[in-house]
C-alpha cells in the first residue's frame, strides 16, 4: 500500500494542469483542489473566474489541499491558461457537431501521460451551469466525455475533475495496491487440511465412515469457493485439531459419545 | 453516446445499495445522491446519521437527484442497513490488521455486479472524520481501497462514492461511448490524397520534381501521426483541389508563376 517514487511518472503528473473555466462556486473550486491532491496533481488555473466567487468556501472544501488553491494561476481567458500546453483536453457532457470525437477518461489517460512526460497538458472543465462553449471547445485538441447515465448526465464539477484525475493517477501506476502478506495455500497443504477435517468430523460424529467421502466433497467445495491463504489454512487446521481434542475429552465423560 | 437498456445490467445496478455510516454533513449526503444518479444507482441508506445533519444542504447538493434523498432508508445501525445484502463491501483509506485484504474499486467491480444480478450488495462508507470503525469493518465481507496519493489519502465522502459508483457503471457496460461516424480511411483513399497533394505542392512551386519524393515523406508522416477518417481525407482532398485551381489562376495573371 505504498506509492512508488518513480520520478518520470511523478514529473508527468506535475505537468498536468487542471483549468476551470468561468467557475461560479468557491466550494467546487476547493473540492477540486482536494481531489487533485488526492490524485497527485498540483497545477490549477482559473480562467475568468466569477468575481463573486467565495474563496472562504473554497478554502474550507480544499481541507489539506489549501496550497493548491493558494498557488493557482488566475487568467482572464482560456487561451492564456493553456498557451504553454501541447495537449488541451476539454471535458464535455453533451453531444453535437463539436463533440463527436470525444474519448473516455480511461481511453485518453495513456496519451495524456505520454505527452506530460515532456510537455504540459491541460484538462479543461467548463462552468457549473453550462459547460464549455463552442468557442472554448475550439481551443481543445481533444475532448473527453465521462461515462454517465442517460437519466442524469451532468456531473458536479469536482466529481468530473475527480474521475479524470483518478484515471490519470491509476494509469500512472504510482499507486501500489495492498498485497495479501500470506500466499495462497498450495494443494498439498489444502489436502492436509481436508484430511484433518475429515478425521475431526468423524470423531465428533458429524458423519459415518460410509458417508465421509460424499460429505467431504461438500466441505471441499465450500473451502474452494474463494482463495485460501496459508494463514487461512493454519486457522482451519487449528480448529480441526481443537475439535479432535474436544471429541477425545467428551468420550471420557459420562454421557459422552464413547461412554 | 447512448446507454444500452440491458435489463440484467440495469437490475444489477438497482441491487447495489450505498450505505453512509454516521454521516455528518448534509452537503456530502446530497452530493452522494447526485453521484449515484449520474452512475445509474438509486438505493441509499443512512446508518446512524448525525441528528444535526442539514437536509436543506443535502437537497441543494443533490440537484436533480432529490428523489434518491427522499426515498433513502434511515437505520439506527449498520447491521440493519446491510442485513439483506449478500456482499458488504467496506471502503477504507487506512491500513491495519483489519484492512490487509482490500481490493481496488476496479478489481472488485465484476464480483459486485455478478452478485448483484441475483442479490443485494452494500457499498459502505464511514463518516467524514474517521472512516469505519473496526467493529463496523467486521460486518464487511470485502474491503475496497481507493488508490490515492501518499501525500493526501483522505477523499471527500462524495468523491469516494463517485469513484466506486463510476467503476461499477463502467464495468456494467451500460454506457456506449461516442463513435466516430466516419470510418478510418483505407490505404487506397489515403494514396489518392497524397497524389493530389503532391500535384498541388508541385503546381504552387512548394517543391521541385526532384525533391518531391523526399518532401512527400514528410507530408505522409504528418498525416499518419493520428487516425484520418474518410471525412478528414475528403476535407484534405478539397484543399488540394482548390489549391490547384488557385495555382492555375495565378499562372494566367501578370506576375504569376507562369507569366
């Protein structure tokens, strides 16, 4: 569960700029900062932000990602915000003449990361109410469309940024997922387990000798439904061992099986 | 860009319940509703929600997904909220004894959808401040960990729900991505294009006969960097045609090439 420290991949994420065009709500801007920090991004530009934007809300929603908010660049236009970017990827939820050649965030992530190894890439998101205008889409070398339900296509601004940033972070392979510390148990170890359970189930009187093979098929099936690690098998062997000890004790008592 | 109407896949999404345990902020609950609607989910449960929760904030952030908020189930405990669920998947950002066997949202999506074809599945998210407790994790048959940066692991609640819901929606294949209407141009069509450009570039005097083959290698390379559709090739043929017409006109004028 550690991140790798690959400097090339880290540089690629550093070269990706999130551009919010004419954002309206400070809370969304702050939520975007937090999403960026969660996914290893840090370069934020606001192009033509509404003068009424509430930066106190933004700071509140940014939580521990306030530095991204403080270090953002403010530009008057989209053209200024993306002038140094080789790839300008515009997010769009709608269809239309200008929007036919859109790709999914997953499909375009490798292309973005490849370009970002050497140059700047902008990911551009329109305002909360209407998205990017056709004039703004002309600046975009590529379009990205986030998969969403026909019944409600329009995502919250920070949710749209989060999905794109998440796909880039996953594609960067900087995140190393959790690994089971105990390996999956090999066949011979599982066979020893089944032999111990068979003995235990006979000794407690759960099954008779002539039914044992049939019953054990059911037990084998239950324990084969998911992966069993060596740790899992050791727990189950311990249960069999203790069950057999208990059966021996019971046989020695009045009213016990063997009395 | 249409969603498919596969009834089995739609039923699977209908069988997935988002459970928020002890949520604190109404705004987050509303944002979760919107994220769910965006990704085709509709079953929301709040387990032990804070009495102080601001449902006006929730309604505001839910936007057009208010019906999910209204139709939610409120339970006192997590146990009640998941009692009818075959798979209970708990989201966790932290490590520890109880959290080793976590999977990524992408890795566990197929398993969730498979179970959800016949039974209920719960996706469980802890409160904004501390996540799920160890006692609550005991109810979870599986754990999911969202990839995030070592520098800032903790996601906003609605962002965490959005990423899980997005992975399920993508895995359901209910979303059919945009398709280029024009197919990629076949070789013979591209060769006709290059022949027309060669003629035009000779006629405007951009290159001499003996350099033509070499220059055309550069032109071929430029037009081969990305896919060219048949529509693209028709535009580029039109440019060559008009260029040749223009060159002919220039030759007839005083001061023109041919004069």
